[in-house]
């Protein structure tokens, strides 16, 4: 069972508000990721981190920002939420499996609705 | 660039029947991995099975098996003896071998519904 947690699970917030989505993992993984997923659609990578003080943007452009001050914590922030940010945000961490492949562990996601 | 194609937006299957979910891929990498994930309505992504491009045997994990046909670039998921709890979205994904999950590319998913 994966030990990666996201809070809140659901968030409804007004336009212009600042929000932070929390993600924590207790597996000691260096690599962590944020994906954005619209309902019934594929996941798109928006941010990733190789370790503390390392963050990179993913393939999908996002107005959100991330930070990685501690290994176990990888929060995502939107300075001014807009309706176009309405989506599900999934956090993940990864390690190499026994065959050398990447094994990604996902949190339960945060479903964000901006009204 | 890598691409995953899942051509079945939705599938309906009777309980206890076997089901095959289709996945085709495109890549220029010589060494890569193929993954299947399950996403229940609760939202989390659950890893099901992995196949390496150089693995000669098809991967199996309990009721899940991966029908890997490298020449056809297909990696279909087979679920034997389906159960009501198998109802979920299923995503096929791939990444170059020995790369982190930042290189994971997902398909659009197939919504599987198991009928009693």
C-alpha cells in the first residue's frame, strides 16, 4: 500500500483566491511529481522534483508553482485561482522497481473546482 | 516522442467473464517499459502490471496479464474472471527504460463496467 497523502481531497474555491494543495509521502522517495487530469481524460505532468531544492516544469504548461524544501513534502500553489484551473491534481512519488523500471505511487488526488 | 492509444472509451462486461483492454504505443526508444494503472471512482491511480520491452515472457500479476506483441506495438491488458470491483478507468502508460516517472506518457483510458 502506497504511503502518499494529498489534502484536501475536494476543494471548491472562489476566483482569485490563493490555494495550496498538499502532498506528503513517507517512503523516502527522492522523486516526486504533480499531474493534472481532467475528468475521464489522461494524466499530464505539470511539475516534478528530483529531490530537495530541485523542481522542474512538466510537459503541460501550468500557472501553478511548487516547492521542495523537505524530501517528504511537495506542495503545489496557485496564487490566483481561475475557473480554468478546475481539474483533478494527482501527486506521485517513484522508486526503481526490481526490474529497474520506475514504479510510481499516487495519492488519492485533489479535485479542485474554482467558481 | 512517445504516444499511447487506447481505442475503447468504454467497455461493458458480465461478471466472471474475461476482458481485454487494448493499448497500442509508438516510440523511437529501443528500451522502454509499459504499465497499466487502475483508477477507481475514488481517484487514486493503482499500479497493476509492468512489461519491459526486452522481456520475452508476458507479465502476469494474479488475475492480470499483459499480452505484449512487440512487432505490433501492442500491450493489451487481460483481466480474467472479472469482478464487480474491477469497474474503473484503466490507463496504459509507457516510459523509456530507467527513466523517472517524468517520462511517463498515459493513454486516454478505458472505462470498464462490470455488470452483475
